C-alpha cells in the first residue's frame, strides 16, 4: 500500500480465503490494513454445529453482529441467548466468547475491532497475539 489516500472497495466474502480457528470455526478477514483501513478491523467467523471459540479478551472494544443462526454470547461471565440480527458491544479487556447454540445448524458472525492492531488474549493460557497474525497478515 502506498501513502496515497486509500480508495473504497467492495469485498466478496464468498470468494475470500477462510482461516481455521479450531474448535469448528473458521474466519474470513474483511476490512483491514491490507485494503487501506486505518481505524478498525472486521471479518466474519463461521461456526459449525455446536462449535465455540475459547474465552478471550481484546486490547480494544469489539462489536459482534449475529448474521445467521442461534448463539450463546458469553460476556463477562453472563450467558446471553442471541438470534440473527442481535448485536453485542464488548469493552476492552472483558472476557467473552461465542458458541453456536445449535447441534445441527451453522452460525455466522460479523465482528468489528476498534483498532487495526487489535490483539486477542486467551483467558485459559494468557497467550496474546495480534488478530491479524491469525489471518496470515
């Protein structure tokens, strides 16, 4: 990317690479520095039936929109049943995770981090790494 002002783009997630997250989830990174974004990251994570991601925190705010399916949003020790169209806001440092509530259907979320250098810290291990590193960036 050059120092020139970035131009807007249209992304087609169905044509983009998905990265395995483990536990039956895979992520498609969307908006980020690769296309010129300077203020936030977003992407989609697709969960197989019963899939979940580990409890974790971030170094910034996050918002998650449930696009498809039914889920459990675990946020700071509370479990919330959510359905397609529901959206969450999670402050920096608050432990959270999303679980596909269905054993037979998939689930899909759109996530947005409030900074391009967002990190994920796993609660169980304390391991921290950049979100972008999980996507091959």
